[in-house]
C-alpha cells in the first residue's frame, strides 16, 4: 500500500456556515438530540460558539441550548454522564427560559421548520 500525502490545513479557519444563509441557519451548529451534555459542551468549545441548535433524528429543530445552560445542568446534583439533550426540560420562553432546552423557533424569532 502506498501512503498518500496528507492534505495541507488551510491557513485560516473555515467558517462553520456558508455566507448568505438565513437567520435560522445563522444560529449556530446543529446537533442531534441524542448527544450527551458533556459532548455538546465539547462541540461548543470546538466550534467556539456559545449555543447549539438541537435537532431530532429527522433534522427538525427541536430546541436551542447555551453553554451556560448546559454548564448549570452539568453542575447540578441530578447530572449523570448519560444525560442526553433530549432529556433536558423544555421551556418556551424566547430568550431566558427556565429550562435548558428552549424552543428554537421562539428563540430565533422564526416559525418552526
């Protein structure tokens, strides 16, 4: 087997989303609701964003979580490393909901997809 040369890394970061996307797409990276809280926090750190759009298995947006909300859940007494985003309580408040998983359409000011 002949080794193939590695692709050179771009000198500047590649954007997370293409330019010209709509407001709903500009909200941040999308993740599946079966992701654990710990992995979601790692994705946020890697993407250098403070929030994630949460989608179900059919790629429908089901909510929006922020780093602060997930950190609060992780630091709570009921936290386990198996807690998934779909298991988080929901809140329909548009900006500062009491539950960690906010309704994405309300948080983005757009109709649900």
